[in-house]
């Protein structure tokens, strides 16, 4: 783990706490890094529920109710609109330590009502 941030989103009576973790994954490129990170989670009983590969994959595990992990490339996150400043700061911190194409941004969502 190279950097992390915690944010909260509130919408329609639902508060979502998001833990953002930026990790370095040794693979030849951003697509390979995202695939490798996803494979490691699959090995731990997570499964993909939505994806726009090679930029983004969303996963769930039956072990943790109301919890999801979104894996994204740095490029995908930075090109998205409305990126939280704390998340941008964490990505900047991580890219100061490693090449962006070796990084995967993991957003862990815990929903509470």
C-alpha cells in the first residue's frame, strides 16, 4: 500500500464510507496490474459483479455484507468527474513513489442505512 484516504458520501438517506487504497501491482502495464489485483481478490472468494475492463472492475464477497471493492486504473480515476480531493491526494502521493501504470486504486465501500 502506497497511499490511502477515507471519504463519505451521502445520497438518498444512505451514507457510504469509502476507504481508498492505492497499491503497486507488478505487472507490465495498467491493464495487467488491474487484472492481477482482481485475480488476487478472486483467490480470496471475491467475484466481479460489474466491469469496464481494462479500466474498472467492481467486486463483492458473500463474507462481508454491504461491502464492495472497486478496482480502477489511475488513468480511469483521474479522468472521471467529481473525484474527491482526498482521493486525488492519495493518488498523487502514490505516483510520487511508483509509475502510474503499476498502480491500482481500490475503493472499499461500506454502506449503512
